[in-house]
């Protein structure tokens, strides 16, 4: 099934298994760039690995340092393959843009509408084209 | 999908083309890249910046700052620096690996080399000069962002690491998000219902209410009706920092208190709220309880941490008053985080000697939840900060209890948890 993103925040091709998060995640104070896992004790999915996964989540939380943690995860190869969000998050977008400048690789970020978000969250696997087209498997 | 076009001025375009040097071009690429993702049609000029990127999270932070410094980057507006991983005034407190300390120091030096002021505080709004009403700024650090927008009436979007320094170098930011009137109006109304006067008059309400609101609204702009007018700044600080931890709140209004909320109608921008949430004592108790991860019955109190965000002079005054001539129990490690500028002011008042001789350790330039300064904690840690309570379990791997500053002082003196539960009934 093909879906269209409401907004391509940071473009890039990616494919992977879907991990749908029940709550927003702050990458700083909530994600280990070293291990690629959720470390936020208040998050229902604490301990889950996101490395190489298509992460479907409502959005980020507060911390400004989330940009740094995302860029560091890209450097260490522990980042998600892509982020599919319900609402835009400029702090995550910045981390992804800077990773591209520094390391030539990035975490694509798309914002989805209600219907597309629900479908992506329920999917097993998602593929993203470089132009932001989504295919759900 | 509708595309909007970002229109650049001649100066913006020249910077992007590299006429201001390689670092200027890199900084402008990041600013324009973010502007495009935000759907901005233009950039606007900023009058100040606050940088969060100086806190070390790994090699990528240094790689980026080195690219800028190697390209001769200089900030073009007054720029303050957030906390780092090191307390430069109390270096012996650091108990982490020397390689990390060296990397942190290197990152701090790189940001100073670009002309940023070594303020090392997460509460730049407590410095002698701070942004005025209506001024456009580019601030990172979630609690500072929400304070600047809500309490000062300055205008900054929720900026993260990297974009902060890029905006400071270019002096430009996307004309989007919380810079614009249309995104500053409140859209979710919180009405306090049945909350006792005792709780309304107590410092402990603000962080708990903020934590509850952040969970409810994510990135919307909440309006709070029912807090006393005036509400002191340290409570608004606690409310905002909590809401920006549990949610992505960049601005809130308190009716009759904050500068863009003289009336409920002003706060809502003349429109009805999208949603109204009544908050009663039971909701507040639940939010308070969510901040405690420790089983406090069968474990000892090992530490107390105050000052997240950095304590102000007014908060130190309250601490000194509550402590009186008593001492901290020797089994409890007691820390207060603050800015070096505030440390200077309170030392002139004689409070530093007084607190230190009572067993209180003051930490500057950094914070107890981002760097190993607390040492091994025998038991759980108690805090008056919802932000600290939210992040410390994940960051430090410890259990946390939340209480008011009164609870924290009484517990630190007694060496066991003493909480005023009557306030919450």
C-alpha cells in the first residue's frame, strides 16, 4: 500500500521493520546513542532497541539536546532508519540535517496525517523513497 | 503536498554562497534547511542567542564545532552558553572518566572561541541582562525557551543543538513557529478546580501542574486559569521546565500573570480553546505520584538535589530561611545547582559559607543529572524539581522521589523522607 506524507521534513531513502511508540520520546535523556535503546524510565517502551528501525512516534519531547543525541547516534550507527512523526519536530530535524553535513548520512523524517500515521503504526515493514513516497508492507 | 518557497535577502543568499566564509555558509545551510522544513517563507533577524550545543554528548558535537571554528566562525549577536558537563569552579566534584572531561573541556573552549559568553547556565533569564518583550532571539535549552516566550514575552522557537549556534553566527532564524503571533495564542485551556488555597499558595504546585500539562498538550500552547496573580518567577520557571520535560511545550500563558495573557481572551487570541481540561486535586496527586519512582518505605534517603533549572537568588533565600541553623544529616548528600553569576551574588550575602558549613554542596556550570558529580548514592534521591525527577532515573540509573523544597530540607536534616502530605488532601 502506498501512502503520502503530509510533509517531508528531511528526505532520504530507508527501509526497515516498524517500531511504533505509544508515547513521544525525547532522544536526550530518553535514548542511548551508545546502545540504540530507549532509556527513559517513564516511557512505556523503555529498553526497546530502535537501531535500524522505522520508528513511528507521535513526536519528540522537550529537550533541546535531542539534536545532538540523534547526530551522535548516526555517527555511531545506532540511529533509527527513519522517523515517521504525527507532528513536526524541529529539534529532531536539526540533528538529522547536521548528521548529513558531518557524515553524509541522515535519518529521514516524515510527518504523516492521521490515517497514514495509523497505517504506518500498524505495519510490519515500511519503505521510504528518496522523494518521500511510503510503501507499507 | 503544497510547497512553500523560502525567500532569501541578498545578504542571506550571499552568506549561503560562502561570501561570509565556509563556516558562515555551513551555518546558513542549516538555518535555511530548518526554515524549509518549518515551511517558513523568510528569515528574520535575532538580537541574541543561547547555546545548548556546548554540552558534550559525543564526538559529533566536537566535529560540528570544529568545522565552525576551522571556518573562522564568530557569533554576530550577544550569545550565552548553557551548562556543560563540568563544574569549572569545583573541578574535584567530577567523578567520571578523564577522557570525557577532556572532550567536554574541548567543546567548551570551541564555543568560547566563537565569541560566546562563558555563562554556563541553563537559566540565562536569571542573568543581569535578559531579552525584552517582543525581541526575537534564538534560544536552545527547553526550560529557557519556555521561560523566554512565556514570562519575558521574547520570541524564540523551540531550537535544538546546532541550530542555536548557526542562528548566532548568521544572526538569522526562520520566520516561523513561536516567532509569529499566530502560533503564540493559547489553544488548550486548563482550569484549576477545587484546589485548596494552601496548595495554590505553595511552590510545589507549579512543577506538578507543569508536569501534568506537558503530558496533556505535547507541543500545544496551554493557557492556565486560576493561579494567583502575581505568581513569582521561580514558580513560572518550575512550571515551564516541567511542561517542557513531559511534553514539548515552548510557551504557556497564565491568565492575569504572563505578559501576553492579561485576560483569558488575550491568552486565547480571541478564539475559543480547542480543548478545555479541568484540573482538580486528584489529577494533581496523580501527577505528583508519577514523579516518584523510588519505593521510599524500605530504602534509605541517599541524596537531595535542588536547583534544576539553576537556583535563583530568591530560591537560595528560601533555602537559607528553611534550613535556619540546622545541618544536613551526614548520611545524605545534598546538592544545589546554580549559575556562577548567582553563586557570586549569594556569596556576597554570606550564604555560600552558611550553606557549605551546614553540609550543602553547591554545584555550578553544570547539573547533577547530566554529569557524575554526586558519587555513589546509598538509597534514592529526593528533589523539588519535576524536570530532575523526570530525567534522573534514566540518566543516572537511580530511583527518585519528588517533594516540595520544604520536604527536601526537612528530609535532608532528618536523614529520612519527611513529606507534608496534608497539602495534597
